[in-house]
């Protein structure tokens, strides 16, 4: 695995706060909410504050999003995680696998919300997706991976149960890892709340332009050379390579897991 440091512009601040009473959820400065996770390699400085930070993973089809998300899941030791695994792509020996949300919640509730859970849903409807968002919002203290998010929300249609997680999940100890092929179609609040953004290869200009406003012009190197408007001299990135940016860092990093 190799890493190169790149310069880029700043990401916008995280500003969303909930006004609700969230006293039954972990305090932002408690020991539990400060659990940090980092990817195994040690070369990528990915310090993730579970239950307090959000993450976006985006890129074209087959670019490596689910593979990376699965690697992150495996590295999240002693952190409660639920995965909406729409395409049955997650594999983790230490996660419990379910096909029905009710079965998952029964075990989750008995375990007082401890453990790692993969939901490979038989019911892939919008309603099932929203039911999961609501269930996690009610319970709190969970890192929720949402794969294939573009199938369930867009800029045009505001999905309340999902928006609740993004806008008001943090005081409840909820982290959302949003995974999508179309960054430009994500509601703006998803990127504005994300502390960490990973972006793989992109083919659609509007996606690059949208991401550029959040991550800087380096994202043009994620396009095929003949479609780039900037970074034309940058090398073609190897397969499954991403551009990662922590919003609090000045520089982004090109890398691969
Ligand atoms: N870093 C990697 N090393 C080795 N193989 C990888 C890596 N990343 C992805 N792959 C392989 O590439 C293929 C596509 O990866 P993945 O399924 O993660 O893509 P994706 O972006 O989630 O695609 P989709 O949008 O279709 O869900 C898979 O077979 C996966 O195992
Ligand atoms: Mg995938």
C-alpha cells in the first residue's frame, strides 16, 4: 500500500447540533464516545471518533467502496456497528449476520446494543431502509454503515428518517458512514456533516464538480485523463485507489487498502 500527500482546500465546518433532550445517550466527552478506530495499515492517518463523527465513501460502480467499508468495519474493535448491506458484500467473522431487521433488533436489544451486526435485507424496500434509520435513531450509540445510499435518498427527496440521523444523530452517539455511487445526488447535509470523505474513481463530471467544492481540485485526478478539466498531468490512479480527506486536515491523501 502506498500513500502520497496532496494539498487541497479546506472542507466546510461541522455545524449541525440537535436541540433535543439526548440525556440517555452518551455524553460527547465520555470515554465511550471517544473510542477511536484506525485502519490496519497504520499508513493512513484515519482516526475515526466512533459515535461522534460521520464519514462518506463515494465513487463509481466497482471502484472499491464496499471493500473499503468492510475493511473499516473489521477494524472497528469494540464499537457497536450496524451495516445496511444492500448487495450482500460485507464479510466479517466477528459480525452477526441477519436478513430481517426485527431479528437483528431483538439480538441487539438483548445485548444492550453491543456488538457488530450486518443486515443483508430480504426486504430491500424504501420502507425497510427507513425503518432501519428510525430504529437506529431511537436506540443511539451506533455506527451505521449505509451502502448503496443513492438508491434511498437524493437531493430532491428528503428522507426524514435518514435526515434525522445526519442532522440530529450526533448527540445520540450515532455515526453514519454513507456509501454512494453519486456524490452529487447526496443531500448537501451529508457532506457538510462528514468529518471524513473517501472518494474513488469517478466518471461523471457533475460528481467531480460537486466534490471539488468540498475536497478541493485534487478530486479531478479521480476522472479518466481525457475527461479532466484540472490535474491533467497527474498520473492515472491505479484500480481501487481513493482520495481521502479529513476535514480538519489541510492536506488530502491518495491511498488504497
Ligand atoms: N483494495 C482492493 N484490493 C483488492 N480488491 C479490491 C479492492 N477494492 C475492491 N476490490 C475488488 O473490486 C471489486 C469491486 O469492489 P467493491 O464491490 O468494493 O466496489 P463498489 O464500489 O462497492 O461497487 P458497487 O458500486 O457496484 O457496489 C470487488 O470484487 C472487490 O473485491
Ligand atoms: Mg458496493
